[in-house]
């Protein structure tokens, strides 16, 4: 079907089928409603050809082998177990869906070369499953809510952009790599972002994470980045390993938000602008030039580190208003640098050994610095102790 040819169907139902080999050059398939086990099967949609369906519902399948060269698959609503299955979206081909809901599924094998999947809303157990997003392919979703799922692999500059993830939603990503990006505006109400590996300049950028949300990442490595603007209200960021120049950058951790990292190593960085109102940073091991850099720790906040070793660094600009830094063991050329410690703060170090430096610029207003065991060329330097400060 080609050169402006059109197939217009008001309703396809009860096992009816539409099978087309090729839709191209402005040819259109327009269907108002597809329901009750109906199938629309198209081999190729290309050169501005369009498949437009108002509603896909009750076990309906739209199967397209290739959407390419500006071809469009436009669906208003996919619901009640309706499925859109596409093998390849490429060269500016588009899949546009207004709503995927009530167990509706969009399954795509590969989105590549500027192909786009644009979805307004994924909700009530609706799923978007993509095997591979690569070479400038894009998945753009306005809202993922009520147990909706996005499961995907992003690589070679592919992008996933989500405006809001909420109400028990999951974004599960196997690998973000080679400049692939996941950008989320807001993750809230038990929404989850689960990523197996962020590597080779892959980026996860989240504007706000709030209300019991989880971001779980297995490994951030080779310049991969996790950037979060705000972590708040019982939120958890859990990272197994930040290594080889990988970065976890958080602007603010507040109201019981948690950052938990198992290992920061080989130049991996955790950078936090402000940890406040009971926010916690817990790290099991910082080693081989790994860095924890925090601008401000305040209002009952805790930074807990089990072991800092082999040139690992903890740098804190200001610890104030009952903020705590607790380190179990500091060893082998490590640096702990704190610019200002004030207002009932505690710095506790269990063991300091082998060429370690603890440098504190100013200590005042009821501050305690407690070091359990100091050995083998350790330096503890405190610049100014005033107003009931202790060391």
C-alpha cells in the first residue's frame, strides 16, 4: 500500500486480522478500535507510511517488523493485555502511544538511528520492554505510574527520558553504556530505578527522588555517572561499586534519604553538595584513590565509612548541627579533610594507621574528635579549637 493509499476500518473484532506487507510513501492504515483477539500484522512501515489505531484492547496484537524512514505507528490507547510488538524502530521511525495501561505491553527488539518511542502515560501494570536502544534511538515517556514498567538496555547514545515515575513503578535497565542516557525528572511514591551497569560515559540523571524511592545500581564505572538533584523522604540510592572514574553526584540528601555504597575505588567519586535533616551516607570501603566529597553535613546527619585505605579520600567542607562522621578504619596514605566542625558534631575514628592524615581547619561549639588508635606516621592537625571543642 503506497502513494497515499488508505485503509480505513471502523472496528476489527473477534479474531479479525489485517495483514499488510508494506505501508510506504504516505500510505495509511487507520483503525478506530481493535478488540477481542484481533491481529494487525505489518512487515514494514516506511517513508512516511502510518498505522493509526485509536484503541488496542482485550488481547489484541499489533506486530510490525520494521518502522523506518519516518514511518509512524500512532496508537491512542493500549489496554487490557493489548500488545504492540515491533522488531526494529530505526531511521526516524516513530511509535507514538498516548496511554499504555491495564497490562498493555509495548515490546520492541531494537530502537536505533534516531528511531523514537514516545509514550504519554504508562500505568496500571502497563509495560514497555525494549531489548536494545542504541545509536541515537530515544524512548520518551511523560509519566510512568501505578506499577508500570520500563525494561530496557541503553547504549551508544540511546536515551530514555521520563518526566515522572511514581506509585510502585520500576525502570529496569540492564546496561547504560557508551554515552547512553537515562533522564528522569521525578521519581516518587515507591518508584524504582534499577540498573545493572553504568559505564563508558553512560549517564543517569534524576531531578528529584522522593517518598520511599529506590535507585539501585550494581556498578558505575569508566566515567559513567549517576547525577541526582535531590534525595529526600526515605529515599535510597544503593550502589554496589563506583570505580574507574565513575561518579555518583548528588546535590542534596535530606529528610532521611540514604546513599549506600559498597565500594568506591580506582578514582571513583561520590560527590554530595548537602547532607541534611537525618540524611545518611554509608560506604563500606573507599580505596585506591576513591573519593567521598561532601560540601555540607548538618542537622543530625551521619557519614559512616567502614574502611578508607590506599589513598582513599574523605573531604568535607562543613560539619555542623549534630552532624556525625564515623570511620571504622583509616589506613595506607588516606586523607580525611574537614574545613569546619561546629555545633555538637562528632568525628569518631576507630583506627588510624600507616601514613594517614586527618586535617581539620576549625573546631568549635561543643565538638568532639575521638580517635581510638593512632599508629605508624599518622598526622592529626587541628587549626583552631574554640568554645568547648574537644580533641
